């Protein structure tokens, strides 16, 4: 990622790595990288809190005018950032989300058939429950203008995998313009998403409506 920044239009961008209570050498490796490159910064969660918590923590810690969050496995290559930046400028949007479903020819390595089918079904249910128009809310590659991130993420209630939908739902409430952009994507084996996590994502859709009804997104 640092090599990409060196040759990109964003050479001074920072890289914020969120450690969600890992038990391997992740934090040590990031500290070593930070000692060599001032652009790298480690943010540590108080224990293992979940992906939603980790993304919210990192997005609120970020200092740039535009803030991208990306899965650590870079299943959507960092080079796709340019396409998201072009999209927000062209459409005068505050948020751009990477999508695997708008152009599936851009998928190099697919998930297994069960996970792909489950993902498509989830997004159909998501559109029905929330009214959001997006084809793929779960791609972990999303760009926020910093002021939009500061509006959305403090209102986020969910710490699990349903946070993506919740954040986009909050963005709509806040009147923010969101553009969905097709991106290259490759499945990376070794996912830590369990079947139970996937099932909870469906119940999280109802929680989003519940939190809205309770006024927690105001």
C-alpha cells in the first residue's frame, strides 16, 4: 500500500491500521512500519470488539479530507481508490461504495457458490427492509468525505457485520449523496466471517429500523 501511495496522486495520505485485539504479531509489524514511515499509524481497540467497531474507530481517527476503509486482505485492490475518487467528483457525492454486483466480470476469484448466493439474497432482503437502492452493501471498500464520515460514524450503533448497511442508512437520513461504483475484486481464502455472523447480519437489518424508530440516528 505504501508503494502505491508513493506513485499515486496521494503520496502524503496516512495509513491507519486498526488492531481489533489480535493475538498474532499484527500490532508489532505495524509499529515497526510506523517507525520507518510517518504515514503509518496504529489504532488499537480495547479488546476484540468486532468489525463494525474497528471501522468506526479507524474512520473517526482518520485525519484526511477523504477517508477510505478497506479490508486488510485487499480483496478490492487499493488501486481501485482512483475509480472511487473519480466517481465522487463526477457525481458530486460525499460517499462512494465499491460494488461487486454492478459488473461481475470484474471479479477475478469468486467466493464459493453458497456464499455468493447468500450475499445476493442478503442484499435483496436489505433493499426490502431498509429501502436502500444498492446492489452490494458488503464490499469492504468505501470512501467517505471526512465531514460525511464525521456525520455518519458517531451515530453508528452496530459493532458487527451489519454496520455497512447501518452507515448507508444513516447517510440517507443525513441527506448525503452515495454513489455505487463497480470495482475489481478477488476472494481471499482465510475469511473469519462465520455462518453465525452472516445470520446475524439479517437480524441487524431489523435492528437498523429499530434504532431509527427509537431516534438514535438523530
